[in-house]
C-alpha cells in the first residue's frame, strides 16, 4: 500500500538526518543553517515531545506507546475508510512515530537537532515534524469532512421534514375545515 511506503520514506529520511547529525556534530554542538532563523544542535531527548516525561524509567513506556500508536494507524490505513489525503496525513504521523520509536528502542533516547533561532522553542527532529504536520493536516481534513457529512445528513433530512410539516398543515386544515362544516 502506498501509504505504508510513504511512512517508510519518512522513517528513512528521519534516520538519515539523525545519522548525519550524529556523525557531524558532538553532543550539544551547534551550527547555523540559516543564521538567525534555523540551526542544528545535537541533543539527547529521553522524554517525549519537547522532553516531557524525561526520565530513563519512561523509556519502555514511551517506546510501547509509539508502537501502539503505530499499530493503530496501520490498522486504520489498511481499512482504507478515509480519504487519500487523510491517509497521507496519517502516513506522516506513522513515519514519525516509528522513526522516534527506533531511537528509543535502539538508543534509549531520541536524537533531536532542529533548533529555531528566531524564537525560543524546544529542539526537535524530522520525525517530530512529520508527526506534527501530519496530525495538523489530519485534524483539519477530518474536521472539514465531518462537517460536510453532517450538513449532507441535515440536508437529506430536510425534504422529509418538509413533507411531515406539510402533512401536519394539511391535517390541521382538514380539521379546521371539518370544524367549519359542523358550524
């Protein structure tokens, strides 16, 4: 399935960037990519996003959560009940989740390296970017589709409601006509 290949591409790109940064930078070393905007700083992240739950005892919990999320996404993708763009968004999330899970399982931490220089923001990696972008795209697309489906249901119900209203009005008119006829 194409979406699993997209996820695999994301994992490979994530692992490649982590390999290149690990080979080229020492721990804590910083280099500017676009001065004042973006840089690289190699750090260990023992927690989850933005170093939340940073403690070695959470290593296997976080790895298990990543694996569980990945399995759920794979099942959703294989059911093929979403739009192609929703599936694409989930493939990005899947690739990012697997990319970070590989680090947690193999290293005990995640290699982060992308640092924004124009604002104070936690250092992150390519997998985090895939997860974030994929989740945002999915929420927007799924939300739009859900709203459209609700409107379609409502519009489909409108003719039936109109018929019921008209039927009620006719019955009321007939009742009034009968009452007028008896007078």
